[in-house]
């Protein structure tokens, strides 16, 4: 499945644009696990390495990492850069179920 197919899902998709060398990005890993546990299969979570997917990062104007986007049917419905608490991410995803 392509990135485009994934973000065009009926259910919300949280995309974490990250880089291997990014300290704050490493802090997001346990946060994303908490989010996945909270939302189960009602939302998808995708991690996109900006160094390996520079074109995708450029399309969405990702200039800082981590940058988190929530897509619903292919449209960006929420966006924030930096470390975001699991509670906020779960709330934002549930708003888009």
C-alpha cells in the first residue's frame, strides 16, 4: 500500500515525520505506543523517515522533526511539530473518528 492510499483511509491516520538522528523523535516512540493502545484499530499510525522520504516530507512542508499530521480521507485535519503528549493525540484522533 502506498502512502497516498494509506492517508486516504476512512479512519483517521496519524503520520509521524521523524529522523533517526532526532532526539525528540525518539521520545515520541513510547507516546505513539500509548496512542495505539488507546485507539486500537479506529485509527492508523504511520512513521515516515524524512531522510528516506524527502519528497513526501517536502510535499507536506515538513521542516522540523518530529512533525505530526492527522489525515482524514486524504486531507490534513491537524498538524503540530514537536513532542505531543499521548492524551492530546488521542483526543485529536477521536475528534476525527
